[in-house]
């Protein structure tokens, strides 16, 4: 319908694309589409074409979804019902995720802890001063790629090491077979800042 198409075009500035539009079922009475911008226990902050508001999960949704990875996280698109006079919207459904950023929950279970959803790119930030660690970098890259997200590496604090040390770290990344783009920058000297914002 024209109303739905207008709603979707207004959501484009929040990241809504044809990919998501093709995955929603027409569901009259299930409210509008909104994007999750924050989660604080049972309360979610969501945004749609009308602005930002608080929402809670519908009891039926909670009853049908028990795993942590089935609950909305930052970046998710949801169907939410909200009357103008209500303090909270009620989330009825989670729209299929395009990409995820998640990690395994502690313990022996196979559950995941959701970090974010529907990301295009994840920037993995690592200091090249005391914090540089290729093995950790590889673990983060696996986590990012496993969720279908494009990774990029950002090495910071280049002003605290010599150019030779930086060259050695870049060589170490290459030797490990890491093919993700690597950027370097220093907040002190501002070197690399312009490249980062391109």
C-alpha cells in the first residue's frame, strides 16, 4: 500500500533497504516498523519515522522465544504497536537479520550473546602500543566474518611507537594471512585521520 511504501522510504535514512522489505510479511494490525537503538534489560529504545520511543516485548513473543539470540538487539528491525497516548510500544515481531555480531555465551551451552545486528561494517580497533596482539585480532575477525559483516582493522596510537615497529606489526598482520583493510591513526599527530573519514 502507499502508506507502507511511504513508511519504508522514510526508514531508509535509518538503514532500511529492499533486502528487509522483501523479508517482511504483510501483517495488518501488527504496527509499524522500527529499529532498535538501545537495550536496557526489558526496555528497548526504538526509532521509526515518528521519532524515538521506548518499547517492551509482547508477552506472546517472550513466550515463544526463549534463547538470548532470539531477542531483539541493537540494530534489529522490529514490528511495534504504539498508540500516540501510550508510554511504551509493544514489540510483536523481529524481522529477519541480514548480519549479526555475536559471541558465544560463557559456559558449555551453544547459546550466543547478541552484540548488534544488521551491520554493514565492523571496525576492529587495536592499539599498536601495548595492546597489539595478532591472535586476538584473528579471533575478532572470525567473530565479525561469521556474522556476515565486513571487517576493517584500525590500529591506533601510532605516535607512541617507531615507524619500524609499525611496519613490523603490519607485516605480522599480512604474514598471518589477514586480508581485511588496515588503517592506522594517531589522535595526537592527527596522522591517518583524513583517511579514516573517507
